[in-house]
C-alpha cells in the first residue's frame, strides 16, 4: 500500500472525502498551511463540514502563499489560537482574522 505522503494532492483530497462520507464527519481541524489548504478544498467540496484552523505558532507567510492563505481563511468556520500572543501576531498579519 502506498504511503499517504507519497500520494498526489488530488488523491489525498479524494481519500479524505471518502473518510468524511463514510464516517459522517462533521468537523475538520487543521493546522499549518498545507493542512489549511487541504481543509479549504474539503470545505468547498463538503460545505456542511465545519472547518477549524488551529494556530500553534506566531509565524506568517508572505508573497503568493500569504494571498492563498487569505483566501483559505475566508472559508474557515472557526480559529483557535494557542495563546494571546499567537492570536495577536496572526491578526496583525491577516487583518481578516480580527
């Protein structure tokens, strides 16, 4: 069996959707930008699924990655911050989180 990390991106999405459908999953929690992008795509394909992003560090991206994440964050239902410091830094970098 192939390791999940070696699968193409679209196959990962397909596998996640199958798990969501099979187990009637209602909430997805992600962290870090790769998972956040996966989560946003899942949210687009399964709009009733709630998407939660957990910020575990204060660091923010720049350039095209930051623009993509701004779009991703517009699809998120709820944000969780591990500290007030992380919340402040993320909201400073992404004003839409305020």
